[in-house]
C-alpha cells in the first residue's frame, strides 16, 4: 500500500520539526466523522508536532481499513490537512460458472456483501473459499478469477468467474478384513461409493467422490459395525489412489472387526434420584443376552432423557457407559443419568410474527412463564404451531438463564394465509375445468378463517360465505357458520342446492377434538334433453330438503398443516338426516392419513404418505341420488374425472347406454412419495398410486355394479407466493369402456 507524504514532509522535512499546528483539516473523509478522526489522531490544535507524530497518525488511520491512500500537507500558516482516498464500495457481487443463482453460497462461501469496501485480502480469501467448496464436491483443478468493474457512481461490481475442475470418479472400492458382515451393505451408510454400471441412471451409484464426506465414511462404517455388536471394530481412514490423467480413483479400507458383544446386564444409574427407576427401565428396548446395537442404545438414551426432562430437568444428561468384558465378549450397559436442577420457564418471547397476534401463538404453546420445563410439551408446542398453517417454519430456542431458569424464544416465519383458491383439470370428455375462490385462514392475524367463494367450472357453480374460529375467546371451543348456493353437474343430471351450516367444536386433548353441527339445505334437479327418468327409482329425482346433525371426532398429531413429515390424522363423522327434512339417512365418513419423513433413511427430505377413506350411507327412508357417493379425481382416484366413477343403470337414451346413480359405499386409498425438486423455490415432485372401489356393497366383489379402478402418475407441489399449488399428471390403470379419464388436474390452497 502506497503512503504519500506531502512535499513538505518529503523535501522540506526540517521545517516540520517542533512546529505548532494551528488548524487541522480533512479532505475526502467519508466513513469517519471529523470528531472520530480527531480522537484517533493523538494530538490537537495548538500542539507541537514532528514528522514521527504525523507518520504515526497516518498509520492509525490506515488501521481503520477504509483507505487506499493517505497523504498530508502542512502550510506555512500552521494548517495541517489530511487527504484520504477511500476504498471503493462494492455494489454488486456476481458468480459465473458455478451456482450462479445461489444466494446462500454468496452468503456462506463468498462472504462479501453489498455495501462493503473493496479489499484485496478479502477477495483472495473468497477465491480460496470457492475453490475449497468446489473441492468438497469432489472436483479438482478448479480456477477462480476476479473481474472488477468500476461503475459510474464510483462503486465496484465484483464478479467471480469460476472454471470448475473435473470430478473424481471412484472406479474401485475394496475392503480388507471383512468377515462378519456383507461389505455390500456398507453402501447404505457411506457417501463415497464405487461407480456402478449405468451409474447415471436413477438409483445407481454414480461413483462421484465427495471430499466433505470422505473423512466421515470410515466412522459411518464403524457405527454400522456397532449396530451388530462389534464394539472393538476399527476402520482406518481410506487409502485413495487418484489417476489425474482420467480423474478416476481407487479406494480401499483396512478393517479390524473383532467379535460381536452380547449384553450381560442393563442398569440405570441416577446421580440424583429424580425419576422412577422402573419407568426408566421400561423405556429401554435393549434386552439382556441379545447382541448389542448402538442405534437402539442411542434411542433408549433419548427416551430416558425425555422422561427425565418431562419432570422439569431441562439440562439432563444421559451419559453412556459400556463396560466390556473382552474375554467372553459381553458388555454391561449402564445409562448414567445426570439430571441437574429442576428448571422453570422465566419468560416466553415471540418474534417474527409481523401479522399474527401474539395471543394466537401463545395459546398453542404448552409451556408458559413460571411453568416447569417439559421436553414433550416443548416438542408438542412446535408441532401445534406447525399445524396452524400460518407459518413457513418455527423454532423454539431454549435460552439458559441459570441452572434453574430459562427463557423460550419462539421464532416464526409468516406464510401467506390468504389465497385465491383455484382448482381444475383437463379430462378426456369434459375438457378444461376451472374453479376459483378467495379464502384467508388467518384474517388480520386473528386466527379466524373467512372465505368467500365464487366458483365456476364446467361441472360446478358455487357461491358461499363461511367463517370459523378455531379458538373462541382463546378457549378450547371452536365455532363455524356458512351459507351457500351451489349447482353441481353429475354427468347425467345437475343438483341445485341452497343451504346453511353451523356448529361448535371442542378440543379435548392436544390431539383429539370433537364437533357437532347442524345443516339445512333445499335441493332440486335439472336434466338434459335426453334424460329418461323412467329408468330410475321414481323417487330418485324428487326435490328434497335435508335437515341433519353431524357429530365428528378427530385425532391429529402431525407437525405441519400443509406439509407434515410425521404423525397421522384419523377422523370419524356421522351425519343423521331426517330431522324435519324429506331426506332420511345416516352417512358415515372415515378418513386416515399417515406421514413419515425419510430424511434419516435416504439422506434427503423425502416424505411418504398413505391416505385412506371409507364412506357409507344407510337408508332410513329416503336417500336422494345426490347424497350418494361418486369417485374419481383428486381426493379419491386420479386419472378419472371427478364424480364419474359410480354404479350405473341401463338407459338407452344415454350416449354410452348407461347412467350413473351413485354408490352407498366407497373406499379409496393413495400412496405418495414426495421429494424436493427445487428447494429454494419450495417445489417438490410427488409420485403417486391410487386405488378405489365404489358400490352398493364394496365388500362383495361379485356384484355387477361393483366399480374398482386404479391410477398412477407424477405431480408438482409448490408453495407459491399465493398459496400451495398441486399440479397432477395421472394415467388410469386398465380403464374400461365408458370411463371418462383425466390426464391433468390442479388445485390451489389445499393441504398436500
């Protein structure tokens, strides 16, 4: 760095010695204020100064890191002027050739932000971090160049131009000393695997080396051995031979297995007795005389920790102690429990809720100020916040105050809860179908759900208003009210309905809730010109009124409203009509959904889902045709148009010679695997298979009118800025003559 002194200091140095500075001035100073600069200076106006004092002051200014150059002038009147040439401000940082649109890389790897000063040392450090990050992906010989462009406003645009190196492919992977286990099973736990035939194909090992995982793979193999009781197993770091001519590698591991250990004894040792020993022992899955399993041991430790932490001991530690007997290869398993002090919650602080009211969040928390700590309550609180569907994510941090108190810091990230609800699809018969509605599940951040729907499609017209409050006056009671007018086309006829519903619910436990509601509707039919009513029951298409009471109960312990990764839902409802209306029947609906996150197994955020539905209706006097069940589309069997799968009757006037009359029983289930597609854009891809049955009796496969259909396909799940969207591309399996298939459907605003 160049330091220039004025010509007075360079040429006429003798004139500065023992001179009195009368005035001090600054020129070109931006990042430092003049008062701060004077404090740094070390002398002031009226002081005697010399060359060394000025030189020392210049070095102090350089230490601030803001300047490329500093020089001074000292005139005959005693005025000392400091001139500064400040570093340029970086207004733009770009990446070319590697992760160009990844903002996370710019933040975590480059670590140079807009508005910072241009610094050569920081630029070089960023180049090294980029090369290191690329090398962790298994690529070597990468080159990073920096292009600096000065803009008109004086700022600088810095572009890191990356030329990625070549990937190293593992051609051969060998293990020495393996006798007790199958080395092929190691592929389930290690990241660096031997390239397989057609390694580019999905599910095959491509053999690409990952340096960031290489140092941990031997530990993963050793851990796998310990799951089978090999407590003495040693796995050396891999020996890697790289051929830089073709960027391939051979790897080998040297393994000393030892022998598996069996459990001779299991005990729990509490340093301070705080919990029932028998209850802690009951939580242990390891068994005496069985082979030791480190994975089960860790799970047992976690169970014990949870049991003790639920008693208020937030800082409990479960320390493993494995007492090995190497002569007979047995191990005594000891769980040492160090409970610490019982902890109370001092305060609960909430942040990130720019819209949702604090009380809406607090009423979902099972821990509050002055409560005794409970790990289960903390975990359930996180899940309860997720089930609201108001947030993209939430965390509850435990801030330790001292050994006996802590604060809980609840951090949420608001998600859009008001959305335009769209639905539709494309079918082989009906063409394009479209519906639209407006809904807000958290109006004004109050937790109240308000919806106005003006739905219009080729098959439906629906105008409705609904309002519901899941926590009346912040209590465990809920309430809802809705009015509607609808027209629904069921292929062969249309139903016109006007009605209202209202009800009240109650949350009995944190997972179980109940509901009782009343509904009234007035309904009538319209038909096409070719409709032959004589082919049906004479009462089937009479206008009718329905007055009914619905009672339901639901279990829900999932961890998120839109995209759960664990837990299940189970609901059962019974609707009894005939309380004053002409319709008289009992309708039962059973729904079940199970969610299981597979990240621990597969290494990425995959989710398995199973959903099942069973609906039945019992005739108590009169079942209108529109109250029966129909199958097809999203929610039952994809690949077929909605409402088109149904028992039929012969009708020569119909185009295909049959008319759909609905079923009294229907069962359908779906298996789905959801995987991340573009995580930054919150896009996921889902593969699914559906199967369902509808009839007057789904348990009797001999009935002529028993309809069984299946479909499969792929879909896109997207948390868009206006709400969750599903795009489903389906194909029917073995469709029959007369089936009305649908290749594409979409919905918006619904739970995945």
